[in-house]
């Protein structure tokens, strides 16, 4: 899968998880409402976040110093969840690629400060969970 296609998949996963959060429904329910099934990598990200949410949120909470999950902007929290899932569940995707994609999406859809915040949290999570 090309980097551009992965970026599009991450953007789509971000959108779907954001929708689930906003509507207060499961990500599985959001996927079920779609008229056409998303590409496999999108579904993997969405369902992977949902299926591992407790572990993902525990890691984010541990490394997001002075920030609770509830206080984070929804976009930042959702990007952190997607990237943390990738760090945990997709060792074939290089750490640098996971982090830089999340940072770029944070800058694009949230704020410049969000890029630095996302980078710092993910770098700490990667150092704790990945040994590549």
C-alpha cells in the first residue's frame, strides 16, 4: 500500500472514529451505516482502535502529561488512538511513518500546537512499546 493511500486511509479512519465519538455510537455501527464498505486498512484501523480502546487509552493517559482524555480536542485524541493502535498492532509500519503521519494530520485538522503535542505523546508511547 502506498504512503498516499495509507494517508487517505488514516484520514478516513479519523473521520469515521470522529463520527462515532460525536454520535456516541460504536465504530462498528458507523461502519455498518456506510453504503459501501471502506478499504480493508480503514476498517482495520477503526475496528482496531475500538477493539483495543482500554489499552490504547491507558497508554495515551500515561504519556499525555497534564492532559486527561476528556480535555483533549476530539481530533487530537482520535489521532492519538489511531497511531497508538498502529504502534501496537502494526509492527510492519515504521515508527517514524506512524508518528509523522499523525503529526501531519494533527496540523492539517487541528492546530499547530496539536502537532507538537501528538508528536510528544506518540514518541513516548513508541519508546515504551516498540523496540525497533
